[in-house]
């Protein structure tokens, strides 16, 4: 690997950067800056960094300087600095007389910004009320063709940005049996070339359109995700339709993707997180062999992947893909009438040969187990625990368990697990819990779960597990306090409100509501349910659903080496972010 990477750097001497390559890079950077300036939080943080560097205007002078760079500039700097004597590698080779390149001092900030005048200001957009009622009032919903549901929320946005979130659905359990590997690889190939454009040309086209995102696909559908601008949206949508409908499935691209997937799976054999997650998934798998949702062993996945052919992807796309059934949500600065007409022309007529039918998921009780999985030569160990819970998003206990989990281990800044295991005992920087509830159009699916996860040094893992079990037992026995409830609900509602101020999150929310046949009233009602929660309601839900005795645990790490190293100490927590 080192040789390959270094060869790319050293190739610059014999194959200098071209003007076209510089222009492409400048376009990518310019697009990134344009999107950056639509995010007021990012701009505020950026300005503070440059104030610390000497002057806030350096943010803009550095951007403008990039636009003036030529191919000669890049090649000159590459020749001056990208030399073996100025290179840092991930290895140490001692030398008595190191040859170093002197880097000239940066010019004073005052001189760089002297006489600076900014560019035209970015359109600030409108002041938008993110309340569920206002979002609902501003949203138009309709169905195109036989089953393409659409939600449009036009509004003036900072920089004229617009977000698109779409799902196109197909297939059922019977038709997808034995084809799950092909489904994943088909979706992964969509951005690797169409009949008209190569992978590189697709990337270049997106940069030219100042658009981020693309298309992908999985077992029961294809996805479209875009962040674009008002002027570029029509062409960006047309490009996405082409990528969905006319993939090339080039043999070279397929073999490259397949090799990457195989390499990734093989590498996971020695990763504690992957090993623990695989063991957990296998233990909780309720599906028989052959079912599209059945969990395979690593060796089974590798065998099916290695046997996969390009023709399998071509056949899967032919047999399943279509865009006439699904949901599309668009939020931002766009012409609603024009977008409606374009969506109908691009997507509403492409019907899948296998219409969509959701695969039912039902609660399955699973007997608890404890598995200890050895992994050699890894500094960190991973702990995962789970037990299944019969829980729907629409259940009365759902909001109570969300709050309970936030207090126990799901809080972003504070939780009982974090306070004890991270702050008090110093055993792990990465510990938390989660509650998952099921959801379905019919309202019958209830395959929920409660889980705990932690990363720690192997010698600390027994203490981490013991502490987690003790805290869960205390939660069930003693419940939560009124102060904890107030803090958790307040923080949760603040996060939900902030999420509704983010166009991408709103688009995802609207797309989700289209699928389930809901409106923003569902969101408002959920907020009200959180506000109305009492301590007694939360504690009763905890005792109905959470049980330390039902936990199945999976711990992976180099425990043999940890045993030789001796007893654990407070300072030996695993490295974290």
C-alpha cells in the first residue's frame, strides 16, 4: 500500500497536473465553499478560527486565492514541497543528518487582508417557523401516476439551496429470496457509470451542477438524495433519473467494487466491533435460511459475494427497479409547479415488474446467552448487549422508553452510564444504550429492542459489563427522578425543534410521513406525548419492558493479552473521540 500511495505522489514529477484537473479541483472547492456559506453555524465557527489566526477576512481571502491558482502554481509547489526529504511516513527510520526543507513564514494577516472587498452577499433566505403546524401549512402533498407520493415544501433558503429525499420501492419476500447480495451490489453500482457517463464524468457533472448526493439501492428499493440549488435542480434531477434507469454495470467497475467488498469483509474478521456485531445478529436472527432478511455467517456472505457475476446485477435491475411506487420529498428554494411536472415525466411511468410489499417483522423472544469472542492483537475490546422488546412507534410506552433510554445511556451529553463508566470510573470513553421501536403501514410490526454498547480496554471489560448491569438493575428497581425526567424531555424537545430547522431532516421527515400515511400532526402529537410524560408513566414502562436477566451479551477482544498485562487501572480506558 505504501508503495502505491507514494507512486501517486511521485508521478507528479513525470506527469504534471493539467489545467483541466486544477479547474475541476477549484470547482469542487468552490462548491464546498458555496454550500459552507449556507450554514450559519459553520460560518460562525469558521470566522472564529480566522479571528484567532489574525483577521476574520482571512476566511474570504483564502477562498479567493484558491480560485486564482493555476496549473503552473500547483506543479511549482509540488516540485518544491512534495519531495522525499520533506515527507512524513507512518514509520520511523533514524538518521544522523536529516535533510529538511525550510518553509517560509506566513505573511502577516494585516497585509493579506489590506484593501480587501468581499464578494456579493449570500441570499439569507426567509425567516422560517419550524413548528409542525407551519411546516404542515406550507407543505403540498399529492400522488403522481399510480403510486409515487410527493411532498413539496418550497421556501426561500440561504444560498438558494434545495434538498431532495426519495425512496422508490419494489419487491416482496418471495421475489427477493436468494437475491439479497445482488440487490446490495446493484445499488452500489448506480454511481459507477451510466450508458452515457463514466464514474469520473458523473462526479464532474455533479460538481458542475454544484450538487451533492446521488442514488443508491438496497433490498427493497432505490434511494435518491440531493442537495442542490434552484437553478441547477432540474438538471440534477434529470441526471439522477438517468443513473437510476440506465446504469452501465461496466465489468471493470463491477470487479473493482466486488474486490473492495470482499477485502472489507475479510478485514472484519479481525475487528472486535464487527465480530461482536456479527455474533449478536446471528443470535437474534428469526429468519430461516433462504429468507431475504436471514443473517449469514461471514463465510457464507463471502462465498455468495465471490460467486456474484455482473449478469446478476443486470438481471436484478431488470427484474425489480422502477420509480413509479415510492415517496419523494423536496424542501427548499424551487418552483413547485415546474418540479411537479418534471417528477411526473422522470419517474411516474417507470413501473417495477415486482410491486412492493413490505416484509412483516414481529417480536420474537430470544433466550439470553453470553459469548466471549477472542480477537488477537487489538488494543480495544467491544461489548454489546441486547434483548428484544415488543414495541411500536405508535405504542403508549414508546415515548416513555425513549426518555428512559436517554436518561440511562442515550443522552448526547449526560447519562447514567456515561456518568458512572466514563466519568466516575474512567473505564470507557465510548459507552451508551439505545431503544428501537418498529413501525409499519399496517401498524402491526413490533420487533423492537433495547441495547447497550461500549468500547474499552480488554482488561476493563468485565468491570464495564458489571457496571452496565448494575445500572440497568438500579433503573428497573428505583426508576427515574422528576429532575431527570424534566432534563431529558427538555433536551429531547429542543433537539426535535432544531431538527425541524434543518431542511435535510425535514425532507427525510416528510418522506417518512408519506410512506406511513401521516402528516406533521403526528410529529406534533409526539411532542405533546413527551411533554405530558410523568415519572410514574416512565417507571412503569421501564418495568414492563426492560429486564437485565434477558440480556444477551457479546464481548470481543484480546483478553489473553489483557490477562498477561495484569489488573486494570483507572487510566486504562480505551481511546475515544
